[in-house]
C-alpha cells in the first residue's frame, strides 16, 4: 500500500507488493543489491502489511498454540514473541511465523503472506472439530493492521527519531520483546525481531494510519539515509541469513528437510508429532536444505 509510484510492483498471492524501488536502480538485478547493502550497513524500511495476522484470545490460548506449533508457547512470558513452525496432519510443514503475547489471554500471530488464509482456516477447523472444549477465539486481523519492518544497524536510532516518546533501549525492549504503545492516540504494536540478522523492528498500526506512519518514519529518520526496500531484497536477506524462504514451504517439506528438526518439542504433543517419525520421512535419502558458503 506504500509508495507504489516509486516502486516496481509484483504479485504476491492476492497482493501487489513492491518488488524493488527505483531509487536503488532501474533493473531488479542492480536494485535489490543496493537495497540489501542499505539494510546491512544503515537502515531500511519494508512494507510487510500482507503478512497474515491472527488474534488468538482466551484463557486456553497458550494451550492451543502449544498444540498447533511444534515448539513450546504456553509458558512464553507476557511481553515476548517467539518464532514457531506448524505442521499439517501428515507432518509436512504448513507455515512459520512469530506469535507475540501481549497479556495473559491475548496473543498476536503472524503468518506468511501465501499461507495466511490456509492457516486461519486450519485453526478454525481444529477448534471446531478436534478441540471444541478449548476456550479460545481466533479472528483474522490481516486487513486491520498495516505493518512495516525497520531493519539495519541504525534501526533503533531511526525509530527513536520517529517515535521520540517510545522507550527503545535494549533493557526496555530486548530481542524478541513486544510492546503496545499509544502514539498521539494511535495504537501501535512494536515487535523487536529480525528474519535477516540485523537489528530490526516490526511496527503495526491500524490500516488507516499505515501510510502516515510510513511517511513519519521516512521523514523523521531522513538524516540517517533511510530508504524503502522491496520483496527481492527482503527474500535475499532472509536466504543469506539461512532462514526458511517461502518457496521452501511448499507442503512437501518436513522439519528435518528444512534443518528445523531440533525445534520440535519432545515433551508435548502437537499436530504431526507422531507421523513425522514415519520411516520414509526420516530416510537419509530425502533431500535437505543446506547452506552454501561463497
């Protein structure tokens, strides 16, 4: 939804997202490299509004998330977020993302852009068929919140200029910490997390205020050289970090295929926990994701 006139757009599921920005180059092959260098050395901002967003609320929300994700969530502290992976019934990977806990009964789940609708449908299906007694409500809020990622070594400085009354010190907002703020009457959800390795924050505001917040950050932090970066750079930064990319979540890969087998809890049941031990899924003959050092 941001700066379309300055970007070349690309289809991403039902969305149009900035592929690359023309400040960085006339062609994608040059532009995405310049955008990556900006994030690695300074600070950039990216539109992440298309991520799926789901509010999970209720006294049994933690138990529900424990059953859905392969790793532990029920004991996650208020004010913290955690990266998680969920499986289908057949133990193939359905999706990954982060879920933040804002209070005892309120959680904020994010999903990949491509799987947002499928994850929402899956959660509703489980609550209506398998776990009817759990006191949990889920609602899609993808369209309610605009989101942007501010990433790079100067990310904290940039947000401090844009949100001068927000306490962003490492003690106040540590890695994987989350906070709810009120900025001039506008609710803001701030998550400190990174999928590409640099210091980074995700900023969520009501959709009607998305453009204003985007322009506020760009304007107030202009002295730092902040610029927007697009989907090509975003995906490439993730791959450099060694993080799972969208094309690898194709409903054919397992946790072990993706090198994420150690995430799976050995002390709790979760969807797919039994079938992931099938002989064929544990075979050393299976293709596996590996890193390349250049």
